[in-house]
């Protein structure tokens, strides 16, 4: 079974609806939504067998993920596939085979896979947007390497730790039994949270980090789930992923149309 865990503090109902429907349409078996301190009624979109829970206060994201795995709060079984994604991150795969078959092929030597993010935005930053992320942001950066997110092959005997820091990197990819190693999709293995980006890889992670100025203000207002103090600067141009969106990439757009999402 494929599980997707999402800790979210949503402010845009359409964005969440598109994100949720996308992942159901591509074949995620069970989505676990942890809704943190926002007034949107996103629970109405979450239907069985998916799970919804509301969490008040600062969620301490990386410790929360530790508890979910090590205390097996969502009833995982050995060899279940588990993803941890934000609601502006979209898993994509080539759909030549079912999702579970494609994902299993990525576990070459280890039970942790790293999918480096492909960053999507607009060529020029807009003040606001009136449509969903997939239709709004069709330009990508051409980064050689990037930070990514993990896909785990669950084993109840493993001890998972997202909180441990090494090389100034914490979270994203857990230490498993004291070591942080992952098979990088389309590449070699990694000891960090970074890997070479595979723009033609069979599994990809499209991340809409820079959306619009209005979205940036919302991001600053809602704070960080992983840090008690906000670490993003109000000046969006100081963000390390600001600018450089020069390559048109219609992968998400074309797939969304083909599966009937937009």
C-alpha cells in the first residue's frame, strides 16, 4: 500500500483540492492529512480510506514525523511505501506501469529513496494569481542538484529520525538506524538531503515554492512547521530559489489535462 503523509496549514482551498485530487488520481492508496491551525474546511475533501486530523499549535514537524513512523500511528505494514509531501509538492511518474511498480523499482539498494525537487514558478514573479498552481506556474529552474523529499519502504524494526542534523541539514530525509543514505531517483546514492535532479526520471517531484508575492505573504504569516521562528526573509529576492525560471515545462499541465484534473 502507498501512503502519503501531509502536514498542512492551507490558506487556498483550490490549491488543496487540486493537490489532493492529483494524488488520488495517480494512485496513492491512503492520504493522511494533518491539518494545522487554519480555518479552511478541507476536511470535506478527505474521504475514506484517507484520514484527517486537526492539530493545534506549533506542530514540530520533524518530531511529528518521527512519532508517526516510530509509534506507527497510521497503521503501516512492513513494505508499505510512505511519502512525506507538502501541499505545494506534486509527485509525478511516467505512468507506463502502475505507481507501486514504478516506485518499487527506485529502491535499488536501500529502503529510502530521494526525489530531488524540480522547482516551478513563473518567468517573472506575479503580484497575485487567480488560478491553480499547475496552470499558473509553467516555468522551471534548471538546477543541477536540489534538496528533495524521501520515499520510504517501511520496516517496523527500523528507527527513524528526521530531527538529527548533519552537514547543517535536518529533516526531509530521515536517519534510519543512525545512518542517512538514500537511493536518488535517476542517479546514484546520497548521504545528504540533496541529489542530482533527473528531469527525465520516471519519478519526479514538482515543487511550487515561489508562487506570487501574495502567496509569499501568506507563507510568512503562517510561519514554519519545522522551526519555531520564521527563517524566510520578507524580501523574496533573498530566497535561494528566487529567479532563474527560464525553461518551459508542461509536464504537469499535460498530465493534469490527460487525467481529467483540469
